[in-house]
C-alpha cells in the first residue's frame, strides 16, 4: 500500500501541469476530517494517509506519497442540507441568524454568500424551517468552515478545548422559532400560524 504523510494546502507552489497529471482521491467530509484513513486513488492505487493529528483535508489539497507522486483531493458530492432565505419574505439576514444558531450548536457549516450547507439532521432542518428558511436535501461537495482555531488559512486543522463537549447539539431547537401570526403558507415549505 502506498503511503501519504505530507499535505500541500491547495497545491500551493505546484505547477498546474503537475496537478492536471496527478491522480485524485474523491473523498467525502467524513473521511477528509480524519488524519488517518485508507482510500483508492483514481489510478486504482491503494493509499494509506497518515497526517498529523487534527489535520483536515480540503478539496483542492494535494497529498504527497512516499514515492513522490502527487494525489489531488476532490471533495466528493454527499447528502447535505442546503439552506436559503424564503423566496417570498426572507432576506439574506435570515442566513446570518441561522449561522448563529447552528454555530451555537457547534454544527459544521459551509458558508456561501447566498446559502448555507450542513450535514442532514431532521431536528435542525425543522428548527431552520421554523425560522422561515428554505431547507432542501441535495448531493454536493461539503466544505465547512475551519473555525477561528485553524492552523492554516484554508482551515486544515481544527482543535480547541472550551468546555462545551457535553452540550447536546439539538438542545432547545424550537426555541429559535418565531411567529409571524398571519396564517399563510409560503413556497419555502412552512406554514405560519
């Protein structure tokens, strides 16, 4: 088995022609957040990845194997919840509120200018719908934020201790819901009442 124990964030400093020729590993978020895993490259070589503890592999990163070959990392499409403001009466600020509530629950979130993405969770989906956001399940790559404690600009490692490990992530999920009080149903999939 080929071993890879070096990571080049986003292939920094490598010639584009080398990256185009390199085999790739298509990995979902569950695998990419581990520092040790086995995978099969696009050229069918079996690879054992052994990175420093706490290292997170991102789509676009490049792994270097013991024989010097390069492996491009591709973020695999996976099931995620895509969260957008309600088209009828929502605003981009609704995404800020949603990110705040999800962040309080330590949920990995991918932040985009017009949407958020999280891993599927029916309790959180219900909370977000109660906040009058549109929530749909899609299959797309997932690249959650690395957080303020990442070691690299691209968010390649995340570790910090702050005493919240015993919190239940879904606690008070419905407490964030608010009432509009006008009994209407909207295309974003929720009823008011």
